[in-house]
């Protein structure tokens, strides 16, 4: 279980970094008032959110019932 959990957590960290990157782009576009560029990052944010949620669910399945 420990090895599997470590792998899932590492993948979740990578996904969270991807989400952070997308959100930083969005923040930059908001500050620049670049509405059309902001729309282009929406799909990237959605995809990243789905990826983070997938790894979170796998992590919860592994640790189910553990303190």
C-alpha cells in the first residue's frame, strides 16, 4: 500500500502544479484585462481540476479506513 500511495501522491502533486500554473496564467490575464486570453485558459483549468480530482479519489480509496 505504501508504494502505491506514494505514487498516487506524487501524481497528485504533479497535477496540482499543473493547476497552479493554469491559475497563474488566468491571474495574469485578469491583471492585464485580457478577456479573450482568459477564455483560452478555461479548458486548461477544467482539465487540471479533473486530473486533481481523479488522483484525490484514488488516494482516498487507498487510505479508506486508515487514520
